[in-house]
C-alpha cells in the first residue's frame, strides 16, 4: 500500500500494488496524460520516481476545473519534461477518488520519488502554480524562463540579434508569451528598426497588446518617436540656461536626454517643470514622466526614485 496526503494533511492509502499493469493508451509517455484507477500506480507513483508528477482530479461538470486545468497544462508544457501532469476524471474513477478522500474539485496532488509531496484544493493564480511547480523541481525555473533570462542578458550586453533568435525560439513553443513578443520589439528598436517594430505591433492580437510587457514597449516606441523630433540636446540646454522658465525648451531637452539614454537626467528636468508649473501645457510634464516610468518598468530603480521625486512635488 502507498500513503498519500489528504486535503487536511492526514494520510489516505492507495490499495493498488505499485507495479501497475502493462502500458496502454491512457498511460503514454507524454507530459500530459489521462489516467484511471487501474493505471494510477504506474502513471503516478512509479513515474514520480523519475520526474515529479502532478495529479489533477477533475470532472466534466466542474467549472473551476475548466479554469485550472488549462493553466496546469500550459505550465507543465512550459517546464519541458521537468514535471508531468496526470488527469483523473472522478466520475469515471469514483473508487480512487474515495480512497484519496477527494471531497471537492479541482483537487491537485503532487508526487515525487514515489511519495506525496504537496497538495492544494481549488483554483489558485498562475503565479502560485508556478511556485508550486518550482518547489517540486527544485526551483530551477522552466526552460522558457531560463531562455528568457538568457535573451534578456544578451540584450543588456548589446547583442539584440542573438537575443531576438532566442525570443523567436520561445514563441515557437509559446506563441502567446507576451514577454517574448516584447523582447522582439525591444530588439527591433535597439537595431533602429522602428518601422519593423510598428509593423510587428500591428500584427499582434488585441489580447497581447493589452498585456503589461507589450504596453510598456508601445510606450517606449512612442517616446522614441517623440525624442526623434525633440532637437539638439546642446541647443536646448542652452535655451533652458538662458531662460529657466522656458518650459517648452526644458520639456524638449528632457526628451532629447531620454533619447540619448539619459533617462535619469530627463526625469530630473521634467520634475523641475513640475516644481515651476505643475499644470503647464495640460500637465504635459507629469504625463511624460508616467510614460517614461512605464517604458522603463515599474521595478526599475530609476522609476522608483523618479516616482518618489514626482510625488514629493505633487503632494507637497
């Protein structure tokens, strides 16, 4: 007999022998399979000696199951063999569900090294599901996560061509990966291919366009277009020094600074406009600051410090 954690932390017992019957259609070697009472020991307990196995107890009438299962399938596929998913329909396997004391669904168990390792009941957010899987896999992260990290590192090192190739490989596995699409857009912008970037954006679905990573790149592209028309930084700087209250000159100077890679200094100039005249040009300085923050990313240290400075002026 094999013990399994029940939903309340106690143990239930599986009465099948660990050596299940020979292979069949339900127990194929894929990452995601259907199983049943007869094959449970082989598909789950024995298989978990090789790779962690997640067991999803579901039923056709269960609406929450229809929310959870697709996310589980997506993540298991993303982890590329580091974990497997076994789905069990409780309507067809009532005896097994009773043995495991499955009282409500969706109910998810995790097995590792032939033993139960974790469990949860109900629908949880994708971020928590990732944590659940990472705990099983030792926190290595999915191959896609690792590829994203590699591509972003190449971007930071100034190699957008190689980074773009990796982003495309990610999209070949997960065509709706917003971070990978955003990565390709950043690569195009880094190579000065603004028209290609705009064409790429035009080909994305509305669903992708509303995601945070792509929305941030859209904002960055708008800023690039603005900075292209802002004028020479040295000329604008001289105009500001000659007349510190020339807000248009300071605004254009900030855009030129941002376009030249000096985001922090650009933010300081826009904050200076707020100090002198918060409502100038229908709050243009504040609006531009918010655009820069979105383009940089909310967690960027420059954004964090810039928001602090902006708030200090607006709420003083």
